[in-house]
C-alpha cells in the first residue's frame, strides 16, 4: 500500500492537487482514463454532499462527466464502529480507454474500471451511539494499491501479469511441473489450476513479509490469520497443483528477489522464513490427510441427499484447526452441503460455555467424577494412577513458538453411569482413564485442557476430549465416543494447543499479578482465590478498601516491567520441607503434595531454596501445579478490566492479556476521546436548552457504555469520575437555562395579564419541565393568582401545567382543573390540589381553553 498522511497540516485542496499531479504529470497516466468519485451525502445522518471536494476536482480540470457522487457505502470511510471517519474521494482507472465514457462502470465491480487511489478526509469522530462529532483538527489518510498502480504503468490487465508476480508464477510452474499459468478465471479455469497459481503467489508474499515483521503462524489474532493463510496455500499446492511438499518454502528466494530491494529485511530472514513455512506445512499436511480421511469415512456412512453432520465438521474445526471455508470447499467437491445451522448452533453453545465462567458445565462434569466405590474398586484392582507428567512436556522452538510433545497411552478403564466399564459404544458419553496423559486436569484454579484422541490404526476417527478431571490420582477424560472404545485400546493424544497456550499465558500472568499486588499494596496482601481460563483470569485477595486508580496503574506497570524483561519462568519439583524454607513464599499454608512444584519468575529454583536467600522476596515464587509459559514476554500485556469488593476486606480483579489487553486499551482510548469531546463542548456553555439536554443525554449514554465495556479499570474509574461531574454540570446548566427562560416567559405573561385572579393562556415551551417553571414563577410573583398554561408541540401534543392559589383551596383543586382541561383534549392529567400537569391532543386545544376558563369561574 502506498500513501500519504497529514495530521492537521493540509486538507482536501492540497491532497487532491498532489494526487492529480503525481498520476497525470509524473506517471503520465492519460487524464481521459481517470474518473474521480466524491461523497454524495446522507440525509439519515444529516450529512450534505461533499461539494467542496467536487469543486476542487473541477478546478483541477477534471471534466464534470468524470466527477461522480456516490453514497455512504462507497465514499465514506470509517476505521470501525467508533472513532475517526469522514468522506473520501476515489480515483478510478479505465483499462479500456479509447475515448469512451466509462462513468457507468465506476464502482460497479467491473474488472475494466478499477479504483487505484483512495483519499480519506477525516473530519468526524463517530461516537458509541453512532452520532458524528466534528474533529477539532482535520486529517488526510490516502491509500493507493501498489499492484494496481504497477498494472496501469505496465499496461497490463491484471496484477498477476506484472513483474511483481510473474517471477513467482514462473517459480510455481517449475516447482509443480504442471500446466503453465494462463491467467484463466471462472469456468474457463478448468480444475481451478490458474486460481491456485494466484492464491499461492499472493499467499507466499504475505507469509514472507509477515514472518519478517515478526508475526508467525499461531493461534490467535494476526497469528491465527497467518496460520490460515499458510494452510490455504499448502492445500492449493498439494491438492490442486499436485506439488511435492516444500514447494511453498521453495518460492521464498523468488519473493526475496522481487521485493528484497524495497524490503532488505527479507534477504536477512530468508532461511528463517523457509524453516517456519516448512514446519507448519508438515504439521498441516498431517492434519489435512487425517481430515480428508474423516470426511471420506463420514460421507460413506451418510444417507443419500443429507447434509454433512455438523458434529464432525465442528470436530474438524475445533480439533484439527480446519477453517470453515476449507471444510466447505472439501465438501463442495463431493457435492455435499454442511448443515450450517447446526454448526452455528454448536459454535454458539461453545461461546456460551466459554462466557459462562468456571461454573459452566459443572452439573455435566458430575457425571464423570469418580464416585467413592469406583475409586476403591480401581485401587483394589491395582489399576495404577495416571502419569500426567507429560502435561509439562513442551519446549520453545527455534522461532519462539511452543512445541508440545506427542503422547501415546493405553485405555485402562471407562466410566459411565456411576460404574466402571470395559467398553463404551458409539454415541455414549463416558470418562476415559488412561495410564498416562498430556492433558491438564482442572486443578489449582486452572481450567482443564480440551483436544482429542485417536485410536492407533484408526487415524480417521477422532474422539473429542471435552473436559478433564483429577479424581484420587486418576485423570478422567470426558469423551463422547464416536465409535466403540475399549479398555486396552492404544490411543494418541492431541491437546488443543491454542487453548492450552492461552491458559499458560493467563496462569503466568496471574502469578505476575499476585506479585505486583503485593509490591504495590504491601506484603500483607494475600491471595484468596483465583481462576484461569483461556479467555481471562480472576484473582481474589485481601484488601482494606477499593484499589485506587493510582494503585491499579502501578500494578499494571509492575506486571508490564516483568513482561518487557522477558524473564525465564523456572519450574522444579522439590520436597515440601525444602519449599517451606523459601522466604516470603505465597500460599504455604494450603495442602500441597510432597514433593511440591515451585514456579519462580526470573530466579532459578536452586537460588530461592538457598538458606537465608532473599531472592524470592524480589520476584514471584509460588507453589503451583499449573502449566506456565517458559518466558514472561509471551504475556505481551495485561489489563485489569474489573475490580470490586466481594465482601468487606476481600477484592476481586479480572484481567485479560495479550491481544485482548491491547484491544481493551484501544477501546479505553476511544472512549477517553469521546469524553474529552463532550467535556470540550460542555465548556462552551451553550445557551440552547435542547443542545444542553442532548449533551446531558450523551453523557448518560457514555456513562452506561463506560460502565459495561471491557477496558482498563483505572481508566474506567477516571472516566466515570469525569462523567459524573459532567452530568452534574449539564443538569445544573439545563435547570438554569430553564429557569431563565421561564422567568422571561412569566414576565411577558404578567405584563399581559396584569392583576388578574386567573391567568389562562398558551405559551411556547420545549418541555413540561419549563412550562411548570413558568407557572411556578407566575404564582410566586402574583401569590393570589391561579394559573393554567397550555403549550402546543410540533408533534401535535399539547402540554398542560397549572397551579391554584392557596387562597382558593379547598374549593378550587389544581388536579381537578387539569383533568377537566386534558379530558377535553382526549388526554390525561394528575397532581395535587395545588399543582398539576398533563397533556392532550392539539385538536381539542381551543375547547380546552374555554373549559379551563369555565371551570375556574365556577370555582371562584
């Protein structure tokens, strides 16, 4: 992407002039082939057409027939649901030319007329309620596609025909030895061979640049996107081009040759890029082969004309990491459709389970929790306890990625319906007891692993592991059998690495948080409980009162300092008696096994065990059976998004890490900008009641959003404090303006109805509140007068407010007066004998005025 930016230095005139000069004078692109678009306005948002932009293009000499207005979806750019946005102007190129007018093809998806440059004019900020607020400074952000520009300059019709791609396409041809690339598309592209060329060429460029930038195929965020890109490229290489393994990595030198001059880092990192691509390709080809066999076997067992079962697709998606579009593609080739509704239902149920927290699914888990009789039976039959030490068998790979060792095991026993069994049939839910496992069972506050197991010799059958529990030394794997599973079966275990890594990250972050809280709040701060999931971490601790904004910031800073130092996480099993020597050790009063596992951040376990060593006082050292990162840098960031007191003396914080923490901070910054904007407008002290009421409403809406949106808690508290003050200011300003307006209206009415015992009239008023204040003011200035005022509204409604002089009580009642008048207008009213209010329909207003006078005369 090519582009230029301005942060308040220049705006539309300069941006358009420079773009036009570059394209027509420097690059010498024919002017008659260029078309420009501008924002045509949007009445629903109250935005008029960007005529300023249109006129700039006309002054630059662009013919009026080449300057075209387009609606919001085409010519209004937004970075997201909230934040900076504004109208944009696009420059399009007609590849055909020849003096024709191609205006009708602009923005119509025609391959002959394509956008090459977009100039965005950021002059608004969209608030959380969708409202557009003018930015105090105007900015420019433009983007021009490099490939599209090169296509124009080299007089080609496709990006893939330019010298940015042809060397890579030639290298693909040499590597796969299939038909040469011909640029075919659609039905002409038999077997989708040409599409595969384009996919592989595009994807290998993306992989090279991203890996060089430090983004590696992974399990979340940008890393997950890159992993899917790599897997899609591998599949096209393998299944469409029928290329041998390694083709994708073999293209890296060609990409370096094409892009290396512009991006020298590619040259330096070429070997690393090839290694990472080869490692990930090998892993995916194994999964791809297994997934293909699963699909083949399922299709053979299906009834004709039925949808592919969602449960199998979900297993491929969740356990083998198959993107949904890949599953769809593989099924489409067989003329079969996925039951998408059922698949989405499974995804929704999974999301609800994750959102439900530690209590979600506890009733179901009770089914696989060994009862005391079954536990005794296992022991009496000398069934050995499960060796779960393989759960700690993971290392850091050459490129910083976590590598989890494979684990093979034997089924010792199955457990279902409160009894031990030797086999479980297809469709039965059971607990599987193995001789060894690399799955982490829920304990120590950390959620259990998920994943799947396969029987050796039956690679195409996956047994999804939904949860794992530890009961009396036996690890119970909750499985719904898809085929008969028997004691004695040999199985291979596959942990959901993405979920495990997220739990490891959050567990290590929990230790960091515990250390930071003690550092900031004092050593008397003790942990009272915690729970770690892949999504977030929860931590309960002693606290004398709510944690202040400053303390929350300090806690986060302490954590971030340790993350930046990328400390090594040391773990070792030691005798409990030795562990008790460690000075300042957290949680030594709880019941722990012997030997016990020590987790120490930055300081080797041997050092903290040395008698009289104070090393443990300067870092986090805890007894813990959980799985942890090997270095703290992988936490990336930690944001405390909630802090509250559970009961007096105990507080709870909830925190997120990594990408979620970054997202929480970005949301917090966006909301801070919105609060600043409201604050600035509040300081301008508008004299318009509707404007101030709108500001007051905006503050109320922002207050709700700030209270419910995940963001740093310290920032939430700061913004809530500001918003509370702004709400008071707005309410006070509205009251003052209403009083001022009421006084002015009352003075005019007093002059009009001088010394009258009853005042009945109509008066313009924006609200019932103002109308009531006018009535009150009239009665204050003229104590013996009874007043009833009507105020017709634009909507057709009529507001009514009245007050009766105390001298006229109890014969004359304000409530009765208002009811009589509003009934005449087909409305309702209520109040006390002294003051009352109501409303009705404008059609009956004249009759209501007559009724008001007649009622008053009858009572006086």
